[in-house]
C-alpha cells in the first residue's frame, strides 16, 4: 500500500509525460502485488480478528483508491496549477484515507507478530516437554539394559550351579592337573556344581 501511495505522489510531482506513464504502470503493479499478497494470505487459516481486519481493509481500500485515482487524473497534465490542485487533493483527501488503510495493515502485521510470538512460546513448552520425555526414556532404557544384563548373566551362571568363584577354582585346579581337589556337587545333580 505504501508503494502505491508513494507512486501516486511521484506521479503528481512528475512533469515528464513519459515518466508519468511509467509511474501509472507502477501504480497498477503495486496494487496487483498488494492484492496478490492479500489473496495468498486469505488462503491461510485466519483467526476471527484477522478476518475482521481484512474486511475493514477491504472496506477502506476502494475509497482511498478512488480518491487517489482522481488526484492522478487531476495531475494528468503538466501545468503547475494542475499539479498544485492534485497535491492539495492528495494532502487533504487522499492522505487521511491512506492513513486508515495503512493503520489497518499495520494492525494486521502487529497481530501476526503477536500470533508468532505466542506460537514460539508454545513451542518452547513442547520442546521442554519432549526433552523431559527423552531423558525419562533414556533412563528407562539404561535401567532395562542393566536388568537385562543381570538376567542374562544369571541365566548363564545358574545352570553351572554354585558360585562362579568355586567353579573358577575347580577349573583352574583341573587345568593344573590337580584332580585330587573335591568339587562340591549338589545332591542329585551330576551335571552341575
């Protein structure tokens, strides 16, 4: 909107008709870009306040545009009198209407900034919650690994029977060809110590 408004003032102040033609094209292009951006914005998920602000903008834009076009037509010539009348019209009639349009767009931008900050703050909570859950899962994983290791070691040593140290001593004695050392075997077991 500001580019449209600025191009209007540049058109009024310009006395070269060739440059004025380019500025008219600039006015049209600026409005098309504004409308394209607003159309793209309207396709997003809008809150009621955003819809309200867009509706207010839609109501404020045509009066501004109509008076701006009148000022541009008035400045169509190159005489200083036409330029002076067009500048007076721009200052007295166009500027207040533009200010309303600009204020609405500024309010819409500020509201979007607030929404973005709110989303950012909420994402901080989600990240902190996710981090806490991750640490809990890691701790549970470590505990499960320790419990699994204990159960696996028990499943290996239990079939051997007795204490592992007693089995090691007996194995060392056999390795040293000392078959005189007795090996304690549980009653009724011939395959376990």
